[in-house]
C-alpha cells in the first residue's frame, strides 16, 4: 500500500479500512502522551481465507471475524517519545 492513503472506510480499489483507537478511519501516526516513551503494537496475521467484514469495522469485529482463520502471527513493538 502506498503512502498518504485517504482516510476513507472504503477506497476506490475496494480496500476496506477499519476504525482506529481514536474512533476515526485511517492511520494517524504516533501521538504519545507526556514525555515518557509510549508503546505502539503493530500486529500482522496470516489468514487461511479472506474475511468479509464491513468497511469501518472495529478492532473487536475484525478479531472476531479472523479468530478461527489465523495461520500465524507477528508483532512489532515500537517505542516513541516526543
């Protein structure tokens, strides 16, 4: 996926984006509270199928839809401070 993806639930090519922790669509970048390092977790899952969920779905909806289809997982922890 390229940079500067529009913050739309459904993109012209059919790609669907969900709702982030700020209850908005799209990636907003790190914005840590305070002056101490803040942890950001990025998760990648390999699935055995394409799941059918609506554009704008929540994290909980996504995790429920993929629960029985995960073949493998990876996680990246990033620390960020202002």
